[in-house]
């Protein structure tokens, strides 16, 4: 946070400006200080609290919730700042193009907000705002009250089954923004399907053995088992797959 | 911020205001319809193309693309399709006027070129047929704020690629600009998975799309393979004895190899059949065609590893290939 702290020219104390606008108040001597560059100080940013280890835990939980059971490979994380317009009522509108698939479910993360200054992000990428207030689909009054808020995200890139995926976790509360979802494992369906195939195989072996007189039952019983097992397998497998899809 | 300047421009003929013009542009006056050329120093022509498809037509084009394919009936059904997203993606446009040295004197031709000015992960802009798209609808002066209210507008981030020289021609003039082309992104959630289709906003051509494959489509294959193996394992033991005897009648050493090899081949085919029917599949398609791809499949499955191991062993036994073999 050293890059963000200010030096009071009157009493010499260092402090963090957490006020919005071009002015700040020294916490020691209560001097009102003009900070220059009004446009940038009108922005705010959320203070990131999630570190890399915490975000990897979030990734594991996110994958588990999606029933993705494989381990992600080549996991790479980085911090970035993405701009949002904060509208009255705490509604967020991206201030740059954002193709996240679950943007509608993303809410304003709770957390401390401080003034945003260029260079304050350190080595983290600061995505520039490209949507002016005039580009927000809202009435004029709402646009006037819109404030630019830079939200910190921990971007996680990983590889799964030969495909690359990207998830952003907001570094304040850990909400996920996903761009492409890894397919669910559907292990329950796979196990059921394998058991059904095994049952069909057992019925098939019994049917074939009966056809050739290996079980003592008449040959036509083997034919009936072979015909019936296929039909039953077909019907049950379809039902199980439909149930899995509708879940 | 996207290049947008608060410059009030008016038509020199009728005095009507030209709203939204923020760069060099060729526009028609909205009041008197006069063709106008606006020149803003240091800012090349910025234009956009209006999409020919609306939201419903974009969804309909996606449904039409998957028609006839084995996709689940509930896929792209009402309620599972999300609100389509309109994207405006910038392309570098360069028009070179060339002088051809014809026998009857110089002839001038325009050689236009279009290249994506942005890279969007997961969106293959190189598949967009930019020439028809850029000329499919009348162009408008690029008004970033107006477009951003109804679409995601991407800023150019890539440099314009250098153009190759044209043989036998001299470039007498070169005009550079940026044109924003519309792309629809149609998203559908099915069985907790997300499927996307990116469409050219002017023609409805699918640039890239994914869809789940109806899993029941593999059931006939599963039943067939299972019964084949049920027959192999269920047939009387005497048949196997007869088969082995037949092998040895052919050749004593060959018979020995076939007696050992037959169960191996049977198990190998069984493993490949299991590999084929156990994975889910999905369709991936573009304007060139549709392919079937397995989902959650490792790069090499166990039977493939065993097969590759056999080939590696065979190569090791045969020794390294000589130069002639390598060349062939």
C-alpha cells in the first residue's frame, strides 16, 4: 500500500486517502489537502483481501460444486482490476466489455473502498474503462450518479482434459465470474450406465448359453432373454439419461 | 476510453446537427441527406455496420444450424436460451488503390483488406467473412456511446498487420480505417453446462458453435458391442476347442500365436468398444462443418497407451529406421 499513501505537507504524517474526490483530510492535523488529478481520484477501488492460496481453495470448491472431479492442471493466477459503474441501488454495470457467462448473478462485493489512483495497482493489470456514462442503458439522472468502481479479481487460468478455462474470483468476497464452464463429470450417470451395461452383458451371456443348451432351459428362453434385455436396457438407459439432463 | 470527442458538427449545406460523429467518417446528413466527408485530424475513419439479424433471428439461426443433428430435444428450448449478446468487434480496414500497368494505359483498382483489431478468447474472429459482412448493410459513423447502450463494444488492441506488396502494381493511395462488425453470441445452458454459438450479425453464418450430443444416440452401438462380447464369452467351450484345433491344423507355430493372440485381440477390441461408448460427446461446428468430440476424455486412453506401447515395442525390435525408410 506504499504506492497509495500520501504525505501531509503540514504535519509530515503518511496516510491512505480513502475519500472520494480531489481532496483528502489528514487524520493527524485535519488539514484539507488538494490531491490533484480530479478525474482519477473520483474513482474508487475495493481493497483485495483474498490471497493466492485462498483463491485456489475457492477454485477447488467451485469445481466441486460444478461436479467437475478431475484435478486442474497448469493453474496460473494473477490479480487484475476491472472497472464497473456503480449505480444507485448498488447495481453494477461493466465499464468495459465483459463476456462472463454469469454476470447477471454478480453482486457488488462487500469490502473497504478507497480512492483509486493510477499506478496504485502495482504490477496488476488495470483494465481501462471504455464505456462512458453515456453508454450506460439508464436514464440521465442515473448516469449522472454513476461512480466508477475498480473491483479486484484474481484471475485463475487452468487446463482440464486438454482445454483451457478462465475463472475470475473477486478478491474481496470470492464471487466467481466464469467465461467458459468445464463440463460436469456426471460420475453418477457414468456409474449407472456402466452397471446397466454389465447387467446387459450378463443377460447376454445367459441368453447365448441358453441358446446353445448350456443352461438346461429351452433355446427359445435364451432368444427371449436376448431380445428382452436389449429393449429393457434401451428403455432404462434412456430414462436415466433424461433424468440426468433434467437435474 | 474509446475515442470519442465532444465535437459538435453540423452539415455545411443545411446546418443540421450530425449527432454521434466522433471520428473521421463518411456520413449522410440526417436532415438533408447530403453525402458528407468528416475529417478529424489524427483519427482515421471509424464506422460500424448495423446487424441484419435481431435477437430472435440470431436464436433461430442457431437452432437452424443444429437442425438434423442428434442434439437433446431440450437443448435450445424456450427458457434454456439466455438473452443473446450483441458484440461489436473492430477490424482494421485498409483500401489500397493500385495502378496496374496495362497495355492501354494505367488502370486503377481498389484492393481492400480487413483484419481483426482485437483478440477475444473463445471467439474465432478470423472465421468471420469480413468482406461480405462489412458491405452487407449501410455503414454508420461509429458512435461508441450509442452502440454501448445495446451491445458490448470492443476497443482495438491489435496493430494493423503489414500488407504484402502487390506484384505488377503500384500503390498510389492507401486509406486506413476501423470498422466495427456485429457478432451475436447465443448462449444456452443444458444439463448444467454452457454452450455458445457465435454468429455473423449480418448474415447469420455460424462462426463457431458447440452443442451437446444426444447421449442415447450411442445406445445402439452399446447394445451391439455388448452382445458381440456376450456371444464371445457365452458360446460353448467346445467351439473354442474346435477353433484352437483349426489354428493348429493351419500351422503349428501360427496356431500357437493365434491361440494366444485371439483372447488378446478380443480384450483389446472390448477396451476400444468401451472407450467408444463410455464418453459423452458434443458437437462443435462452424461454417465448414460439424465434428463430434468426446467430453472429458484424456489425451490418450488406456487402450491407446497399450496400442502405442505395442507399436513402440515393434519399432524397438525392428531397430531404428534407415535413411531410405525415413525418406519414404
